[in-house]
C-alpha cells in the first residue's frame, strides 16, 4: 500500500509471507505455461531477427522470432559468413527452454524453400 491511496487504509491485507507464496505459485504456473508453448514450437521453421551475442555464451547469438520470443543459436560452421545484428535468418527450432527457444540456421538450399510460420 502506498501512502495516500485507498489501499493504505484497507483492512484484511494478507501477510508478506502469504503474498510471497502466492507470487511464487503464480510465477511457477507462468513458467510451466511458457515452457509448454515453447515445446509446441519445436520442429517449426521461422525467421529470426538477430540482435547480437547470446547471454547463454558459448559463441551463441540470439534474436527474436515474429512472436518476439528469444531464439538462441550457435554460429553456423562452414559457410564463412558471420551472423550480424539486424540480419533476418531462417531458423529451425530444435529445442525449448523455459525462457527461450534454441534454433539452428537453415542451410542456403533449405532457405530457398522457407515457409515462415505466423
């Protein structure tokens, strides 16, 4: 409750411990729902707008799909062209985590047949 608001004078507020318990329950439910949604996306091909290095590290880069979901992917090996921020890249989603999707860049041949989901 903020001073000067109606909530500041309300009776029957829950304890901070109960409020924290409810918050944690809600966050666990949201994490489960997000992971379930991400798992549904595995096997999908989409376009990713690259943003830069991934927070996951390990030489990965990250970007956003058309649904604004974070997609992490490893640098492609063998094509000789580095991935740069601002680049649109066709990607196959291969794994789901609670906070992001994991993708692999589509080869040039497969990219010619790109069907963007969305």
